[in-house]
């Protein structure tokens, strides 16, 4: 099961235009803009309240480059100690390949 919560060979998206697979059924990749990413720092509490916005920001970055979708979407989380403060800063990074998808 992927992080979009769907265990299937079909391409499904929680946010339309973001896909965890490298191929989207019925579509072809006509142009690639390469790897893009979005990082949100200082995440505290329930990530489910923020996740839609985080993925939408990734798609917005792709659209600014001229893409209409992001494939091979992945998510990475972590934390680090803020220098001298003793506080842990938590972050989430989402990334993937910005592409133009067209109907076959």
C-alpha cells in the first residue's frame, strides 16, 4: 500500500495530478522538467491536517514550471536539533518528477 492509501496497479491520486507511479494509464509523458521538491519545516502534531496542503504546494511548483502533473511522488520525514536551542525541528519533504501528461 502506498502513502496515498491505495493498493492497486491503477494510477490513483489523493491530489489530482500527483502519482506515486512512473506511468499513468491512458496518458503519455510529453515533456519532463526534472526533479522538484517542497519542504515544510516545523511540523507539530497531527500531520494529516497539513498533508493536503503540502502535496498541493508540490503540484503548484510543478505548474509554475509548465508541468501539469508530478510522477514518482515520494515523501521523506525527519528532525534535527535547532542549533543552541535544544528544540527538535521536524520536517517533511515531498518530491517527484514534474511532467506534462497528455492523453494517448
